[in-house]
C-alpha cells in the first residue's frame, strides 16, 4: 500500500516535529527521607537487612534450640508477646478488646481451639492472629509433650 502525497507530507511533518522535540529533563533526585529523619540511608538499611537475612539460618537454629530446651517458657513468652502486640493493634478500635487480659484471652484461643466470641478488626490484629494460629498450636503441643530424656 502506497502513501498518498498528502499522507507522506503529514508523516514527514510529524517526524520533523519528533526530531525537534527536546527530551524531557529528568527530575532532580528526591531527598532520602530515611536519611533525613532517621539518620540512615535506604542503601544502608537495605544492606543491614540483607546482612541479617544472610544470618537467618544461624538465628533460626538458636531460636529452635531455645524452644526445644524451654518449651513452656517459649510458649508463654510467645503468647504474652503476641497478646501485647494484638492489644496495641486493637485497643481503641475493637470494642471487645478493652484490656491486655482480653487480648491474651483472644490470642490464647487462637493458639488452641479458636473460641469465636471476639474477632480481630484491624489488619495488624488479623496478621498477628494469623501468625499465632500457625505457630501457637505447635508451641503448645511442644510445651505439653513430656520429653523422653527427663
């Protein structure tokens, strides 16, 4: 298919305009807000996170050794910390979570039967409850399992 003389002229004008158009200047770099407010740059923070992730296996082994040596302590501390985090996430938002004891009651049921007279209403609360539902039963089972070596 051949172009008409008018089409060729219009195409030539369009190409000429494109060649004359200056490229858009790149915007100035944005300040690193982490560096400004916290004194650590994004690159430094990324480096530290990746360094920690590189040591994940070592930390995981230490944690599991501690859990195996102290199963009841691990269970109580995990549930206590999870209840505190849940309380912080839900207080003032969830009408059923008025005290730390309310949060502990909810979290302890998440680690066992999941009695449903209260529910998490915030995204953070749901996340904490989900983690407890995944880890809590195994910690509870381990805490109640009398080891053969005793």
